[in-house]
């Protein structure tokens, strides 16, 4: 089966009208980002991804509750890399993340989930709007993301009800950097979902939020009770106010701990966002019987153990197993995003490639590389990504397919295919997902 199928349209013919308006970043970094093509999945592949992603999500949730209830602060800090000022808020149990997206490789060894993005996943307008529009308007295929809007509505309704039942019945706000076009469009999509549920919602640029210590969060002259934030917690916790020196990240977490503010995604999402969480799940899998000493029964049942064995990869806090057995592996920085801080090693330990994002001369690129290279790392068995052929404005291209699977509120919601290099970075192409057989 041909994996990537070109549409009978040029880039300009596809991206006009509402598509160009809703996805103004269809070109990024001086080249195409969204291609006038679709990524084809057979019905069997689609159905397996749908079922497997929900099963993996349940594994993560069971492990998350185990961490929140039973593991000490020192483990969260040392092994998961959680900033001490985030730990108390991260222990607060919330019914769902809001938006989460797993990354899957369709390999010769079967489907493998290699990461779970649970703090600030993007790609929402591409999947929920562009993907559906491109496939239904310009092909005879079915969209692989038809249920994403409904899943978003159900998850946000659940979270808003959860916070309102806790007394947070005031203003709902959404925030991100308003100068960042991609983040702004993702945030506006979520605002439309919330308003579609019948709630009033405001946008406040990230740098215009005001914290009154011990009181609350304010924006546009209103006190905010529920905040959707497209800004990573691992950044936020280090933020300070330039003029006053107020540690705004820590002050915000204190408001959460005091029950004065509800966050979406909630602080618990930082635990599962840590790449260290993948190594923790594998450690719990290998020592499943030992968990009965604490819980009275093993943490994972037989079906869950089969899910882990089939769909997750051996992941450890050190590379010893892979080096000794000469198994190819990947080293990943705990807070790597868009592939940054990821390194591929061959079976003999030879470094094959690494990713640090778009590299330009100057101090900023050096700082980015230093930021990710100094982070803790996990080591994961390497699987080969499927190589696919693309048609781009720059000519034909061979790339590697990474399939993002959204699981929102515990339900599969859609697919985000990206094609890039052996490490999927911020230069990868997006081609909407279609069910073709």
C-alpha cells in the first residue's frame, strides 16, 4: 500500500478560504509544513491504533495513580525529574488530562508506542479541522479523526464540571504567547470548544496574567478560576516577574494547591509528561509481582501486562542493558520536545544521529542545545520507523513516518501523521490521516 497519497491539488489550491484562515502556519520555517497529501491507514491499522492507544492510556493512568498515592517526593524529584515546587500540585488527582497524544511507530515488529505527550500537546487544529476537511472534501476516503471534536467536548466538560464542583465557578480563560501563531491557533481552537459547550471564555496573553499571592489569578480585569494554558509546566515553574522578582510559577502552583485555581491540562500531567515515566512503567512491569506487597495484589492484571509487552518498549534509567546486549537504543532528554535532546545509538554503542531543533549560528542555538543536553535521560529500545515517499514543492523526498494518536478523556480521538528524519523534529511534514481500505 502506498502510505502517502498526493491530492490532485497544489498547496495554494488547498490552502485558501477557511483552511488558510484556520491553519495560517501551513508553511513554517520557510517551507511547507502541511502537505496537499494524505497518509493512508488500512481499516485494520486504524482499528488497532484506536484500541491500542486506549489500552496504553489506561496503563499510564494506573501507573499515574500509583505514583501519586504511593511513591515518595524524593522519587518524583530524582527519578522523574519533577521540580520540587510542582510535586504537591502534581499529587492532586484530576479525572483526565484534557488533551494527550501518544507517538506511535508502525514497525516491522508491530505497532510500538514510543512516547506520551500529556502536558501541552499541539496539532489540534491540524487534526480536528484540517485533517477532516482535507480528507472529506478532496478524497473518497474516511477521515481518521472524525471523532476529535466530540472527544474534546466531553473531556473539557468533564474537567470544567470537576473544577466547578470544587467551587471554581468563575471566569474560564485560555492563555499562550499571543505572538506564537501556532500556539495561538491551538488555543483559539480550545476556546471554541469551551464556548461551544455554553461557557463564557476569555483569552489572556501569557505575559498579561497577573498573580495576587494568596488571592488568585487575574486577566483582563477579571479573576480567573479555570485556566487552559498552552505553556509547559517545566518552563512555568522557573518563571519570575522581572520587576518584582516574584516567582510566578511557584505562586501559581500555590494557588492550585489552595484550591483557588484549576488548570487544564492539570498539574498531574507533568508526571506522565516526564520521559522518566516510561522507564517507571517498564520497571513496574518487570517487578509487577512485587507491587502486591504494597497494594495487596499486583498493579497490572494479565491483560495489562500483555498490552505493555506488545505495545511499549523496554525503557530504563540507564543504558547498561542495551550496551551489554548490543541492542540499538535511543537516549531521550526528560523534557525533550519536537525531538530535541534525542540521540540514536547503534547496537555497538556508536552515535548515529541527534536532534537539537532548527540550528542557526548564535547564542540561542547554543542555549537550546545546552538546555536539553544537560537534562536527565532515559534509554529506550530502538525500533525502525517506516520509510515513506513524499511529494513536496522542493521535489520528491524520502522520510520516516511517526503517527500521533490523540487519547482525550480516555477515548481515542484522531491521528496526527508526521514525516521527517529518523528523529521527528520541528521540520517534519504533516499529511492528514485517512482510512483507505
